[in-house]
């Protein structure tokens, strides 16, 4: 029973962290791209930029989709 409570709590924490990452951290990274506060020039610098913010490379597709949906010309340098 205690295991089930701990497992449920852990799963809830993971869901919260994932939601925070998608809705806050990734959005902030995209804002940094638009303001040129961050401008990765290659895959290595993009990876480092994402990892410094706690974003795993598996989220790259989500970032690419958001950037493409925004149609913001300030993001052309990362498309």
C-alpha cells in the first residue's frame, strides 16, 4: 500500500515536471531565440543550450513544431 502511494506521488511529480518543461522552460527558450539572447550555430551548441536549461534532446521535435507554428521571422535563424 505504501509503495502504491509513493508510486502515485512519483508519477504525479513526473507529470508536473514534464508539463512545466513543455509549458514554461521550452517556451522561455523560444523567447530567448526570438530576442537573440541565445543563437545556437550548430547541433553541438543547440544541444548544450538545451541541456543547460534541463531540456533533453527528445524535446527537439516539440521545439521545432512550436517554432514552425509561430511563423515569427525573428526565428528564421534557427529554422
